[in-house]
């Protein structure tokens, strides 16, 4: 029995709320249960130095947690003077995941930065960020389309993410913090709408895991991400 | 006529929403119109080094803006590697303002950190942060009271803040961003529930201002803060 | 009775010594009693990025304290790796105060940086820095005038500053360190030669203060700054 | 045909040279073809703060690249003032991988830091670092055993790592830089000597990959890591 | 002919002014011509961690330049976020030089920090800092003696420093900035009152120099430092 | 008797191995006994800002130590967030020493960066770095010559370095760590192939030293550097 009382293949209550920011070109407040992440997409007219003049655009992401998004207050990264290794690792993952479904040439020589700020954390912040970040990014590109800045082919597919793990010997979907802390194995999956794999990250917290266990996790992930993509489609109309 | 169409002594729509954080001992999402600040109060069992062993507690504040809380995306302070001078100045102001109504001896040797994170900015973020930060702090101390950690005398008074300015020659209350950008003079006032002055900060953006103009601003502030304190009382029951 | 034995409206011994730097375009060693601040004005031929090409100049300030300018040695900010929040706040105040009396268009697309370095501290370093910084700035612009770089209209007025406070219940002018440490309320005023208000910063250290007390402080400040401006005029000939 | 002319399941020439450091308690210069990583294990008598007094030890890793280990000189991280996100991500991976085969209680309250410094890079530095880092760690623990500091049960299994990828449509083992730059998919696998999975990281560089492709990569990894573990055993005698 | 019109073995006008700081236990404003350095000695009751409990004291130094001490304004090191390599190198030299004449055991487990801040620079700031720093240190130890904190044997000898160089083919003493910029060779010498050598640093700016040239520089340095030590004795009474 | 059993004027076993880096334009692994330094020379097509457009090139150096190159593990400078004062001082010395034998005009508007990374330390790392860095630099310029980027006159002379010291009262050549730690006086000499002096740095660790002692050290250095230059010539063919 999971602490959350959910069935092994049951997602938490998911919500995707668009247009939550007065200023951003695209935005989404994503909730995976008690995990709440505010995603905003900001369009800038210049690309990083290494892309200048190549006619190609860029999509990048930044990730942060509010100091009291967690059970114990964390030190503010701006006060500490640097982003933690964990934050850097997560924002690199979000950026790669979003770029996987974008045609950077069709985007043109512009950059979209997707900021994912965790308002409240209860496990799975990176997967919520990817899932909601896609919605913010989608709306930013829609904003560009209505201004004739881009055509129809910028977005190649949907992308969403979920975590799975082995909890007390059984594979379960979408771990909350209590489950994540006690899981033997923790894996994050990023898949496209058509089922292609974009990223897989699996980690044995204690005992190494087997190929069969990993296959079970991937199976759960496919189910869960299928539902997340359905929800994205519903939300985006 | 103000861009916001408000009367000179009219506040924006104000809302104070308590208990918005699953984790924090006290929290408040404060809205002054389109300015939204999430305030959380976190209790820690240790005080800064210079207070250790003195039997006195401490209240401090930290302030940050989400990168796309503003019209143009700002650089993330954690990525820049430091808090800006503006952020440091504002969080010092918030901390002083909140300490002004707390009996630090009655608090006991503990620290409360009030984090004020701007979710969306439209002028007056620091005054909203003080007004909402007080509510978060109040609830944190109530949380302590129900656990018999403190008595009844920790909070000495209410405290709230508002900005005023000279806009096109006329004194106006509670400037939004459009008004603030065009104002000749900008002043922030922090007052207690009983009308005592805690902080005054007045700045001439262009032409210096006169004693009479300043008196008019202070008059507006007293009116506005009176209403904010009433709202705090209503909210806190 | 004040620890300094001064009358409530009595300034410390003030001295403004011009031309103390072999290299700077303008300089002033200002003394408010035992508070000594070296102010230098440095002309540079380029403005900050956000002003480039606009035909407007800029005046900015930087502030620092020598490690043993104080009773206990402070950590060197360069060794600590950053300026403190207090230093940043003070240098922002000095810069705003000096800009208030400068016609930035008449200055032309150039920047003047006024460095204010505290050689010895005994309270009131920021107000001494503004008062002496104006002299350094004045001489820098005079230096430019003799080279036909600017016309006569760059400086619009004098500017000076002083602190006032409530000490043992009575309003007093120009607090030294002993008085400042014990004051209930501490306020800094920046006024122009014609009496316009440029900046007001008032802070209740313990008990909030009343409108009447604040008016008394402002009254003292007007007297004191009047004398400081007279001394500036005398010094500048 | 691979640029390296190797068969799809062929490793590069691998060498593990023990005892290369005069000072370290354990050391290994590992070569995967032209990728050369110097691994040293350093024993310290204290654990990180969060473990103190718990009777448990810790194994951690740090990773760096010499500035000209790469084709173009990279900026020295010490001069840049911080480790890159990539470095932090890799050293976290190495640390987790090595801890997976260590009984931290049997280690006792001590820390071993495994430094992995890339002398020359040609793809696969992180997998070489894990494979060689294990040898350095093993020798460090052997050093402790000869001094009766620990018993026989500290090391629970071997651990090694390899990268695999889809190159021009075919799954290949142990990518060098030329192959890695052109691969559609890149995955790193960390497995134990008994075949348990410790870490999986798979990334689609362009097109998402399928479950079948991923299974093929995992198959190659098992073969390759089997050989690496054999070589570790041979080296360690 | 030197630009300064001085004879080859002629020092600039030297002045050593004691007791210039209200707060420091010892202080000296040293002038070598237009090079002015404020030296303060600060006593602290604790030593660096690696000396704790050993009954030995420590003398250290910190060095900084005011931003407009130089012909062109330099960036403030506190704003840049770090001390330059040059500053670090100079302060290490000053610290070593002063320690060479102090009996650290006789000092007892305390630290004296000598801050050397360049108010105005015209070449030779490091040698002026050592010469004046010794005076500040001497007075700090005298301050301790009058409080019976130390005995008579803390200071073992005088120490002073001077620069020499080859200017247009001739060896000259005590280079000012104009001479230093054009010198082929620049050397700094630190000697004790009894003529022992503490530090020698010689650098060929362009052409390497010969053993004979170096001997000539050392000869000049002995003459110059002899006079500086005489002046220290005169000043210290 | 020296701990190393060497004669007073005997160098450690010296080895200079060229071409050790697959990527660098020039490289040398230099060994002075157990001190091993990897030197690479990297050619870049741009010079520092202050040289741009002047037709002159630049040679610079960077220095680092691997964390466990020493007896006790040192903190990684990239993790500490800055290079130590010692590292900065040493890399400035290496850069000056190498520039002394290069015709920067003949080099053309390009920069060569010589990275000196200490793989294993046993005293004398800076002198080994200069001696080996010259070989790497020489090969980099040879690489340029074969591509007709420069002519024959870029290198004006050889340059090498050695340390000497007074150990138990006697002058000795090329100190290892054990000797260096116990030496009363430590001096580093950088000389050219024709015997010109480029740099001299002598430091009394305890008792000041005499002119005669210094002359003895210089004598030893001339002998030792003569042999090092012979070895450079032999190596470079």
C-alpha cells in the first residue's frame, strides 16, 4: 500500500492552468498533487553567442525553488551566491527535453527561456516542470504565430514527464515526497506524445535494480505520460 | 487623472490570502492589484551568532523576484551569483519593519525568516511584502502559541506599508508601475496600527519636493495604511 | 545632555578640504568631527550601456569603509568577495542625491563616478559623503568647464545632507556614533541649497515615532543643511 | 562503419594503471583509448556535517577537466570562479555510482573523496572516471584494511560504466568524441559486477528513440561492462 | 637624468606620521613622495585555525588601493568581487616581511592585522606599505606593552623596504611611477635594521639583467633602507 | 647531509617528455624527481583587450594543482570558487618568465596560454613549470612555423628555473618538499640560456640572510639552470 493510498499506476491529481502571468508570452501553473510549479516562457530577440548568425533559435530553461517550498526552509540560492548542482542538473534536463520537440530552424534566430519556479514541493518537481513548461512554451509560440513571427511547424510533438520508482518492492507511478524518500529506485522518464523516448534517468538509491524492474517502470511511465499528454491537449484546446 | 482611473486616495484591489503554503508555519499571498507577493514565515530554533545566549529572538526577511515577474525578463539572481543592491535594500527594510512590532525577548531565542517572493510585479512590491509579511509572521506566532512556545505578548502592534507619490503634480496613493515610472516623487511609508511611524523613505526622482508635498503624501499614507490594517484585522479574525 | 556636549541644533566641527588628490578631476576630504571621508570624482568618457547613444550623461557613486575605520576591525569587503547590503544601499543613496542637482543632458554623454571612502568613522558617514561628494563633483565639472567640455548649466543647485535623531526623547542634529547607537529614531535628510527635499529616510530603532517628532527632525535638518551649504559655498569660492 | 573502425560491440583499448600517485591512499590512471582520467582516493577522518555522530561513512567524488584536455582550450573552472553545471552533474553521478557498492556502515565514520581529473578527453570521460575511480577506491580501502581500520565487508560488489549510442542508425558501444558528437542518442550505463543496474542516463540528441533501441543499448552495455569488470579484477589481482 | 631630477641614490621625500587613526591600536600614514599609504594595526584575540592552542601568535597584512588612487580610476575590488592577483601577492609579501622581525611566541596567541590602504599611488606602494606598516605594528605592540600583555622581546629588529631599478641603463633608488613604467628592471628589497635580507624580488621587464646590475641595485637598496630605518627610529623616539 | 642524500649542487632526476597531449599545439610533462607538472601550450587567435589592434601578441600562463597532488588533499580551487593567492602569484611569475624570451611583435597578434597543472607535488613546482612550460611553448611556436604563421625570430633565448635554499646552514640546489619545509631561506631563480637574470625571488623563512649567502644561492642556480637548459636543448633536438 502506497502512503498516498493511490493505485500503483495512479497519478496524483494533475492540473495545468494557462495564462497565469500578466507579463510572460506563455505561462502555466502546473500541479502534480501538492507539487506546484510556476512555468513562464519569455521570448527574447537574441540567441546565445555560439548560435549568432546561424538562423537557428534556442530554447533553454532555468529552475529554482522558493526557500520555503520545502518542509525545512532551504537557503536562498541567490543569497548563497550560486545555483546548486541539483538545480543546474534539473534545468539542463528541462531544456534538453523541451528542445527535443522544437524545430529550432523554424523558430528563427530567437531564444525562449522557460523559467520553472517551484512554489511548493512534494516530490517530482522536475517532471511537473517539464510537463507544465511545455504548455508555457506552446502558448509562447502561439503568441508568436498570431503575430506572424513563425509558421505552423515549430512544435513537432508534445512532451511530458513523470517519475516512477520501486516502493517496498513494487513499481509505482508518480512518487510524492514520502514515497520518493523511501523508494529503493527512482527513475524519471521524458516521452513525446507519439511515445518516443527523450530522456531516461534511473538511479538505484540502495540496492541495484534489474532489467525487469526497469522495464516495469518504463511501462508505468508510458501509461502515465499518455494521460499527461491527453491533459495537455485538453488544456491547449 | 491617474492611468489607473483611481481616485487620488484610492488603493488598488487588495487581497490577503492566508495559509497558502503546505509547509510554512505562516504564509500569505498578498495582492495589491497586479502585484502579487508570496510571503512565508519559517521558524528556526537558532538565532544569528551575535545574539546567541542572550535570550532574545530575531525576525529577518529575504526578498526576491521571479525572473518573469516583470515586463521584461530579469536575470535570475541565483544565476547572476548575487542579490542585487535593490533586493538587499528591500529585504533590510522589510526585516526592520517587522521587527518594529515584535517583542524579541518574548519571542525567545529563535529566528523567524519571512521570505517575500514576488510572483508578479506591478509597482509597490516592497509595501505589499511588508503588509503580507506581517500576516505570515502573525500566523507563525499563532502556530507557536498553540504549541505553548510563546505567550500572548510577542506582537506589539500591527504594521503595514504603502507607497505614495506626486503624479503630474498631484499626490496619489498606492502607485502601480505605470504611475511609479512617471512620478516626480516616490515615497514609501511603514506605519503601525496605532499610527506610529516605523519607516519613511522619500525620493525625488527629478525635481526636489517641498515640505508641504511631503506632508500631503504622509496624509495619504495614513489613510491608506489605516485601511490596510483594517483588512489585516479582518483577515486574521 | 548629549554625550558630545553639543547643543541640540549644533553640528560637529565640519571641514571641507578640496584638491586632496593628485589624480582625480575633483576631490574633497570631508570631516564631520571624527568622521572622515575621502571623496574623489572621476570622469570617464563612456556611459552605462542603457544610456549609450542618448546624449545624456550619468553620475554614480561608490562607497566603502577602510577595515579599521571603525572601533572593531571590519572584514575587508574585497576579501569577503562582495559589498555588504549596507554599502550598496548607501552608494545608491549618494548617487541619487548627487544626480538630483545635475542636468544630465548638459553633462553630455559622459560618466562621473564619485568614490566615497571612509577613512575614519564616527557616525554619519553617508551624510558626510554626500556633502563632500558634492564638492568633489563640483570641482570635476569645473575642471571640465576650463577645458570647454561643458557649459555653465550642468549644476542646478547645491546639495548636502545631515542626520538627525531622537536622543533620550529630544530631537538632536548630526549624531555621532555614541549618540546614533543610543538614539530611538534615526533619520537622514538630503536637501538642496534652495531647500528642496531630495531624500528622506527615517527609521524607528525601537518605538515608532510620531508625525510631530518627525517634523522636529526635519526642522533641525533644514537648519543644519543650511549651514553645510553655506560652508560649501565658502569652500568653493 | 564507425569512424573508429571498431565493431559495434567493441571497446576501445582500455588500461587501468594502479598506484600512480605518491601521496594518495589509492589511485588509478584509467585510459579508454585517448580518454585519460587520473583518479585518486583520499581518506579523511571526518564526515560531512549531516552524518556526524551516526557511525556511518561517506564516499564522494569530484570531477574536473584540465583546460587543454579538449580540442579547444576550455576556461579553467578555478579562474571562472565556479564548476560548470556539467562538472557538478558528472561528479554527483560518480559519487552515487561508487556509493552503490560500498557498505557505509562498515566503512566507519570517515570520508573517502575520489578525485577524477581528465588529463585528456576523447569522449566517455564520466564512464572512464567511474571505472577507474572504483579501482582507486578499492585500493584505498585495501590500504585501510592493512592498517586494521576496516574489515572485509566494505566493498559489496564491483562497479563499472560505459556509454552506448545510436550512430547512423546502429547501436554501438563505448563512443569516442567523433562518434558521440554525431550520435542520435547517447546513454550512459553504470552496472555492478553481478549485473545490477546502478544508473541509467539516456538522452535523445535529436530524434526521440524507441524502447527497442534502448534495449539494444542496454544489451551492449552489459557486454561492455562485463569486460570492464573482468579487467578490474585482473588489475586488482 | 631621472624624470624626478633626483640623484641616483636619492630617496623621495619620506614622511612617517604616527597615531593618525582614532580607533587602531597602531597606525601610520607613510608618504614616499606622492605615494601615500595608510597603515593600521588591529589587535585581535584569536589566531587563525591552524595555530590555535599552540601558544604562538600571528601577524598578517591586507593591502588595497582606493579606486582613484591611480591616474586612471581602477575598478573597486569589492565591487569586482575579489582581490586581484597583484593585491594578494603584495599583501602576502607585506605579511612575510613584518613577521620576519616578530617573535611570534613572545607575542602570545593573538593576531595583529596590518591593513595597508593606498590613498594615493605614485610607484613603490608595497615598499612604502612595509616601511609604514612596521611603524603601525610597533605602536600596536607598544600599546600592548603598556597594558602588560607582552614583554620587551616581541620585536626583534626594524624592517623597511625600497624599490630600485635600472633606468636608462643606470641603477637608481626608489622609483616613482614615471621611472617605474620606463625601467628595464625593477627590484624590491626588504631588509632589517641590522642589514639582514628578508625578501628580494627582481624582475626584468624587457632585457634580462646581469649579476653585476643586480649587485648595484642591492647596494642602492642597502643605502636607502639604512636611511628609512634611521627615520623609523627618529619617528618612534 | 640532505634528506635526499644529494650533493649540495645536485639536481633531482629531471625528465622532459614532449608531445604528451593529443590536442595541444605544444606540450611537455616535466619531472623534477617526484614533482610532475603537465604543461600545455594553446594557441588562440585573439589577444587580450588592451593589446587589440597593436600588432603584438601575448604569452600568458595558468597554474593549478590537482587536489591530491599533495600529501594532504587540498580543496579543489574550482569548488572553492577562486584561485588561491599562491596560485595567482605563481602563474604571474610563469607568464613573466616565458614572455622574457619571446619577441611578442614577431609572434603577431595571437595569444599562447601555457597551462601548468601539477599532477604530483614534491617541492619546486613553479620552477619545474617554467622549465617545462618553455618546452611546450617552443613546440607550439614550432607548430606555427611549419604552418608559416611565424618566422624564425619569435624565440629569443631559452629560459629555465630552479630553487635554491639554505638547509641547515648550507646552500643547496633544487629543494624537494622535505628540504623546502625545513630550509631557513628559499629562493627561486629564472635565468635565460645566455645567463641573463629574468626573475629572482628570495625569502627568509626565519632568520634574515646575508649578501654572501644570497651570492652562494645565485651561484648554485647558475650551475643548475645551465644543466636544465642543456637538457631542454637535448630534448628539443
